[in-house]
């Protein structure tokens, strides 16, 4: 009888392990909304304001817990400027020295009154070359912004959307702009920040759907400075091990031992992209 009970417990344990594996998102980056980050960036008047918006629970853009402490990670924002290009890096600290990039907004001024923009998920958290940009549906919103703001903007005849009218873009190219680097670090966060417990991915996915209509996935990287300027400075933490079903965070103890902790949430099988 005891043998049967032990065998049953083993089977249940194996079944539970497989169930947990299936309950994680296909990629850990699915717990961060690239479309949502672009929407917050579009409406921000500064990078400081953008960073604050990313770290507010009610915006439902960030659901990451890469350091495995049971609370969402604080997202830092930093600008890397190169001539007429800006690379807005979103990242998080995993400890005092380890930093992991989450996503990158790349912007390039192509001529007077014209700029292109894309957001790319970091390859440690997203599939390689996961790139999102404003879709043609966003053009109507851009035209409305032009009318409301009374700003003369060159019409965009290319397939890409001209984002020059976005308040955040005009902020970056203003003569008085000073390159922004987040002043916050590991355990040195702003007083207003209140971390929260990550929610199940199936719930988070439903919340982030509201950001999808005006953005779409593309396969072409439009800002050439990304490869030459950003990648040599990219942060990829040695504590994060990427795999197809999620990210393993390695926690070191005082004696030098390590413990692997899987990121586990609910997988959404269909309708990931638009």
C-alpha cells in the first residue's frame, strides 16, 4: 500500500512540474509590454516623466520580477545620444553590480520635421529581433496631434509613421535638452515608488491588449546607430540565463553557492502579436 502511495506522489510531482513549465509565458519579456512602453513614451514630456510612468502599477506595462524577490522590478531609463539618433534604454538592476537591459527605444531624425522610431525587446528576454513600431493606424492620431499642437510637421509619405510631433521626441531634440541618465540604483529608488506583486501573465496579457491597436511588429531595424553605438554598451546580466520558456535567475548565497529560480507565470498560446 505504501509503495502505491509513494508511486502516486511521484507521478503527481512529475505532472505538477510539467504543469508549471507550461504555465510560464513563452518568453519572459512577455511580462513587459513593448506597445505599452511606446504609448507611455509618446505621451511623456520628458524622460524623467517616462521613467515614472513605467514604474506605476496602474499603467500595466511592467510585470517583470527578474531578481525573484516577489515584487516588480524598478525600470531605469537612460539615453544614449549619437548625432541625430537617441537610444532610450530601459533596464533593471538585479543586485549592486548586475544590470539587465529590458528594451530599447531607438529614434532617428531623418530630416527637418521628420523622425522614425522603434522599440526592440532585449534578446535575453524576448525572441531575437523583436521590434515594434507605430502602425499606419497611428497616422490619424499624429494628424490630430499636429492640429491640436499647431506644430508644422512634414507629412510622412513613407510606410513608417513620422513621430516628430510626439512631445517626447520634441523634448529630445530641443536645443536645451540635457542627456538623461536615471539617478536611481539598486535599493536606491525614488520615494514615490511602491513595488507590487506581479500578476498572473494571463491577466497581465489582457490588460496590455489596450496598447496594441496602434503598433505592430516589423522585421527591419530602421535606426542604424543601434548596432554600432548601443550594442557595445548593452547590459546583459551574468545572473540571467535565457531559455525559450522563460528566464532562470541565479541567486548566489554568502558561501558562493547558487540557486536557480525559474520565472513562472501563465502562458498565452494565441494572439500574441498583431
